[in-house]
C-alpha cells in the first residue's frame, strides 16, 4: 500500500495530468444483492482478505488524494476476474462450479 501512495505522490509532484490505478471489484464492501453502487470508492475494508483490504485502503487514500489534487485526473479500473487460456484451475476456489474446462471454453465462445 505504501508503494502505491509513494507512486501517487510522485505523479502529483511531477505534474502528470492523469493517474490510472488498477484496483479490483474486491475493493467494494459486500452489500445487498440488488443494491446499485453510485459510490466512486469503497465504503469500507471490513474483515476481508489482505488483498481486498489493501485495495480498499488504497482507494480510500485516493479519495483524499483527489481532493488534494483537483487538477489531476484519477482513473480507477476495477476488473472482475481475469482468465488466461493456460490456466488449469479457476483462480479462486470460490469460482469453482460443475463446469469442466471444455464447457467453460464453449461458454466463453472459444
């Protein structure tokens, strides 16, 4: 997290016009299933794994960073799951389903 903060501060000091931060959908706190989020950042880190807590904390820092640097455009990318062809197993045990590798490839149009 400190590395991200240092990069953000260096970007501001160098007078760079835009900053892109690769976050994660995991930065969002769990909510009601049908609730729609209009928040630009995560509401809270909560009791989640270190990776998602870290992403949430960095995004919270970005909230204050944007206020201190209003002329700097901050873009937050929050990808869901990223897959690659060579992956033999889903990236997380929670992603496992009854689909086998061939069925998944067919569902993805490959």
